[in-house]
């Protein structure tokens, strides 16, 4: 969102009417992260403009949703990759992509593994079950 759109949101002349294009930014400013489908549904529901009461209804609808459980998502990712106590199998990553019907070339597997290790998402401190062509320090 560019500075002009941010100014438009807080412009006193538009105190009771907002553009539905700005709905996503308004919800993010309130601490909610709507999906693209939810924004598209709101645009179809309200049209190009949204009133203050409709905006307040949308915000209250998002407040009723349960918060995202980040720890549960990380556990799901670790389970998918079969990562426990620093053990990581290269075959699990390749099989994960194959099960999603997305073949991955060998060089991209190396890049992906390096990115996972270097960004600290998965720390590989103990023994590795396969050898990798990069450092895990």
C-alpha cells in the first residue's frame, strides 16, 4: 500500500466511506490478516465503497475468529519434514514435493535445504543422516 492510500484512509473527508480496495490495509492495521478470498468476497458483497458501519461489522467479524496458532503450524511443518533433534532426511523433502505432485530438481533441493538451515527455521546441530554439499554451522 502506497503512502497516498494510507493518507486516504485517515483523511477526515472520507470519515464515513472507504474504498473496498483499502479494506485489506484497514484490517491489517487492526492486526488481522485476511486471505485474498475473504477480500474478494467483501468486494463482491459491498461493491466499490464501504461505509463505516459495514467496516465495523467486518472488523468485529474478524475479532470473533480464533487467533492463528503459530506453534501448531510449526509442528505440522516439522512433522512433514520429519525433523526431530536435528535429524533430517533429504529423501523426506523430495518425497514431500513428489506427494504434492511438484517434482523438484536436484539443484533446487540443495538450495532449499541450504535456505532452511541458514535461516534458522530448522537447526541441524547433531548428526546428519545424509551428507549435504553445504555447511550447517
